[in-house]
């Protein structure tokens, strides 16, 4: 059963259609890359998967025990966050808020989970450090650890390598690949960086308000080989 | 010079050369040294001031003002951490102006008589309206509170919508409210001592009822802040993530706006309309110079806020300054002190 199935989803803001009749699904273990031009509805689609925007028509169906609160989300970083006074530990722990239910405070299990994810993403030695003093790559790993506190099934990443230098970006891809292959976390990533993102992915979704293409990476390479060559040239 | 000042005030060290950092440290330490020298030369006067303050402490109204003021400062500093980090500092300022406007209008309503109302209304209705107006004028706090809370939600909606350019919209509303207050005042009572006190603050303005209101308010703010601490952190740090993981961020924003409105209205008469927002902004900014963990910043700003209030109160009693101005001056001193320490640490 799919983790998320989008069925014929159309989203409009003030009469302007941003996403039109989009259908696709994410299965357990998938690594989906969502590409498209600026304004093609990629981020809106992510927000719809998280239940932050309501589709005008169509439906978003969660399956396999997933609820919309149980999705790990890595939003685009805002300028405000970069100067925010918080330690790595505080940021990672805040990923546990969706597990608190009616509790007021974090319990021991929450703290253990945060510790485990900090270790997994190799930020344990930074735990007392200020988030604002970290490098871009370290900040993204911290936010990823936070996202993993909220889920162990599905990560949604919105342009995660924007602003990272090539070395940090390839390191970040390695981390995602490891989460996907070794820990069985399904991944859906919006990206501008076609080459890097596509190397590890098994599925591709090309957005252009509607779906231009949805399928396996191999099929995408065959179908779009010519177009990619002309673009790179 | 402007560039230098900006460097002194902005806390960012990254990308700054060593020379710049040293200049900043030198400037800040020099300012601090000047203040210390001034204090040394006035040692006797300060000693006398403390003795005098001991006498003041015997008065009931001073005790009242101290208690209520300390509690309001505490609330303002806790809310301030979130407001500053969410870039909502201007909301506090806007609300205080709205508070001034509605206070003066409430006071002006006291001039309404049954005869001054339009004659086509039935006499009983005119009497009722006049009675209501007199009631509002006699006890303007509830009226002001309602108006300010409504405006708080309005301002929040404006600043959440980026397309509306929230900061300009806030400036628009707050200056309009201030203008309305000034117009109403000059048409009725004129610029009297009451109005002056509303604008610049006075400890005499704290009544016994204010103490109860501020007690209740600070209890509510403290309890909510502690209980919702993890969620408040999540919403403040990253609203998009918090929303995605099922935190009702809009409700938290409303709650914070509501509590801010309460704090502003209660603290307004002590601090003055024009200065109450400093109570919200200064402690958080000062603490952010020194600390880089959210919890440390929160605790530090609570302590700084109450301490600055106490010292500012002392200054204002002894030198008969407006209370608000004294407290702001002490806050500014702490801000410079913390900046100097941060600069020295490098």
C-alpha cells in the first residue's frame, strides 16, 4: 500500500490554478525527485501532501499507518532562522512535538529519539553548539535530524541543497541515500539540482502545473535524453 | 560613523575582520567606562538615593507599583523573546498606540451628556447611552482592553499576509490611532497631566485594581508559557515545520497576540504609551547578545527585565523622572553592557 496517494489533485489560490489534476503515489522505500521550472507548483504540491493547503478537488490519501502529522518535513530555510538563538539539541528535540499528543513536556523516549537521530546524522558533538554558528551543511543535517524525530517512514525535502557548496551538497546526498537504503525511509525531494538528486532516486516527477512525467528514473532518462542533452549544451 | 554605530548594534561577527571587531569592542568599553566614571563621581548622590528609596518603599502606592510593574515586566520579557524572534516587535509598539487612542477616547466619553446626543433619539435611549459613556470614562480599562485585543488580532493577520506589507500596515494603524487620540484630547480636555502620564508613564497611575489585573495576567502568561514551552519553541523557530507536524500555529500566534495586548494595556500606564514596547523588545535583544540557547535567552531576559525595572523605578523615584524613561535608560545600559561583553568574548 502507498504511503501517500495523490488522486487528481487540483489546487488554486485566488482563482489561479497552481497545481492541476496531479496524480501519483509514494510507496514505502521510494526515493522520488520532484523537478520543474520555478512556479510549476512543486512547493505547493509538498504543502498539499503535508495538509497545509486544501486541494480544490481530488484527494490526498495517506496509507500504511502514515498520518499527515507523521511526515518528516525539511522546509526551505528562512533568513530569520539563520540568526536564531537555539542549540542543536533544542532544534532536534523540537521535532518530537508531534509525538507529544496531550503531554505538556518531552519525556525520556523523546529525548532518546533525539539523541539517536543526532548520532545518526553525526551532529552529537555539536549538540550544545548554537545553531546560528554552524555551517550550512551542519544546519541542514540538524534540520534533517529534527525531521527524523517526526517520522521514520517518509521525508519531504524542499530544495535541501540550495545554498550548500558542492562538497556539502554531495555529503548531504550521501546522508539521504543512507537513510533511504539502510533505514528504509521513503524520500520525496523537490530539487533544482537535477544531476545530484537523480543519481540516487528511483522515481521522477516532472511538474508543469500538471504532471509532465511520472515514473522510473530509467524511463525518464530514455524519454528525456534528447531534451537533457540540448539543455546541458 | 553611522556604519560604525550599525556595527556596534548588529550582533553578527561572521565575515567581519578582526580590526572591526576590535573597534567595536573599544567603542563599547569606552562608553561603559564613561558610565562607570559618572557613577563614581556621583557616589554620594547615589547613596543618598538608596536611603531615600528606603523611605519611598514605605508608601502603599510604591509597593503596589513595584509589584505590578515587576510582574508586567516579567510577562513582557517572556512574550518579547517570541515576538522579537518572529519579527513581530512592531506589534507591541502598534498596540500601545492603539491603547493610547482608545484610552483618550474612553476619557472623552465622559463629556457626553444626554443633551448633547441627537434630539431624534428617544430620551430614555439618550440617557442610557450617556450613562454607558460615563461608565466607560470612569473605568476606561475594560474598554481599552477590548479595543486593543481586537487590534492585536487585526495586526497579526496583517503581518501574516506578506502581500499586505505588514510593517507599513502596522505603522498606518498605530499612527492613526495616536492621531485620533490627540485630536479627541485637544477637542475635549486638552493636553493635561493625565494625558501626559499616559504618554510617558507614571507610577502614580497604577491603581489597586491594576495590581490584581497584573497578578492574574502574569499568572496566566507564566503558566501558559511553561506548559506550552516546547510548542512555543517549535512555532517560533520554524512555523512551517510546526504546522506540518500538526501544531496549530495560528492558535499560538493568536494566543501570543492576545497576551501581548493584555500586557501592553496593563503596562501602558506605568511605562507610557510611547515606551511600553521597549519592555517587550529590550530584554530579549540584550539576552541574545550573550546567550545562544533558547532556554538561556528566555530565562536571562526574564531576569534582566525585572532587574532593569527595579533599578529604573529607583532612578525615577529619586530623580523624579517619568518611570518609563528611567526603565528604558537602564535597559539601554544593560544592552550596551551585554554587547561589550559579547564583543570582548569575540
